[in-house]
């Protein structure tokens, strides 16, 4: 069983690649929350577990993270792209 970790910074449009953003600027959304990310992960078809008491290593504020369960069939970049696309659709 593989658990992928999605930090809000990996999808944040206000971050640079050096600061941890892993998707392209046009897919990223400003200041995503773990609740939005978990909802998007569930829309993609995976189980999500929110851990609110975690801090991304490159940040000081505690924004949490989302664990994606049983995502063996998808690469991390494909998973992040799909989640980012749903986040963009949720924000519209």
C-alpha cells in the first residue's frame, strides 16, 4: 500500500517551484486548504486522510497535509495534476 502525501504548498499558486509548488502555475490555486484538497482527492477516486497538525518543512505555519491512500496505479505528478484540476473546478 502506497500513501502519497499532498501538502497545500505543492498546489499553491503563490509559491514558486523552489518554495515547493509541484504543478504548473496555470493549474495551481491560491492558498488551497486541506479540506479542499481532500475533497478533490475523493473526486479523483482515492481515499483521503487529513492530518491538520503537520507543518510543511519549508513553511512555519501549520497548514496540515492530506494522505492519499491506495494510489498505486497513478504517479505522483499525475495525481497532483488531477487534484489541481479539480481544485480549479471547485473554485469556479
